[in-house]
């Protein structure tokens, strides 16, 4: 069986990244790209997304679908050249409006076809072993990143962990639920066994159908966690949790750039 295709969500508005931060140590070119909100193209020696693509290739993933907006022609032009004869084959999906992550995944359906596929954020650098573990599964799943390892091995401080979703894990490491931005009482109910979802998934066609059917959340967006729950409820889709003690670099705001650059120093990129 060939490895799954990787769908990279690069359509977001980058609201936090666009916000000015006089205390953030960013270069002129970094600030210019940050102003556009296209976090994947923030230069850290080279565009941040280059590191993500290189890690996918290191895990044996050769086919990538980049989900972008119609206004992101510069991203497309760059990668049409950068990936012309490299380790990654790129295809494109256009999300016409930023209607949410489920809508972004649904926009990739013509590229994905009937293949299983990974989904990941364009502003996160995940470890190679996360991709390899998902590629080795025989069905849908996600990586659950241990909270303490995230704090220890990434640029995410302890007081920011509550901004991420936590995974409720049941018997046999099967996912029960993903809880977005849990309150303190909910987080405390997990005790010390806390695993975070950093939006690093393996899906099958049932989730594509769920993404097409999902309704807007309270925020007015078509959200991927809601589509996952719909797939569980209506299609009986199950998700295996790959527990991982490793960090994920998170490039959400200008304040993240310097630390992410330090942690990526010395990482070899081969496209």
C-alpha cells in the first residue's frame, strides 16, 4: 500500500501573526511576511514550510496537497519551482473563502480521491516520527503529544498549553473525544496523563464526507473537530491515538519566530 498523501492547511488568515508586537525580535523580511499573515512563508533562513515538507519527505511521504487561498499565488509560484525536481510531488487545492478547517479539508477531496491522507497545519513543525507513525497505521488516527514533552521540547510554555485541544483516550488507545481549549476543571480531570492534539491526523474518505456535512460552530466556522465527531457518530469511524513524547514547534505569532528559529538551527532541509 502506498504511503498516504499529506494535506497541508495553509489557507488561514494569520490574525495573530499579523498583529504588531514591538517586543518580538523579528527581521525586516520576517516582519514583511508576517504582515501578510501567511505564516508558512515566514523566512527562517528559508520559508518555514520548507522545513515541514522536508520532514514529510524524511518520513517517506512523497505526495502533498497544499490548501491555499486564491490570493496566494506567490506561495504557488515558489513551490512550483522549489519542488520541480525534488523529493515531494505537490498538488494544489483552493479554499475560496476561509470558512474553517473542515472546509479546507473538504476542498482537498478532488486531489485526495479515495486515498487515506494526513492532515497537518502549515504553521507547525512536527517531528518526523509523527508522520511515520501515522503513515504506518491501518486506518484513521491522530498523534497525541504529551503535555510535559511539549513544554520541554517545543516553544510552547506551560501557560499556553490550555490554548490547545486535549485528547480523551479510551481503551486500546482509541480516541474518545478532542476537547478544544479546556477549562481548568476539565484539564485537571485528566490528572498528569495529558495528551494534546496539534492537528496531526490520518483520515479516510468518511472524514471527507463528514467535512462536507458539518454545520457551522458557535464561531461560525466549519471546524475539523466537529467533523471528526460527526464521522464517529454517523459513520462509526474510529481513531487510534499515537502517544508521542515529543515537541511541536508552533509559529502562531511574531513572538514565536525567534525561538522557533533557534530550535530549527542545524535542521537539514532537502526538498
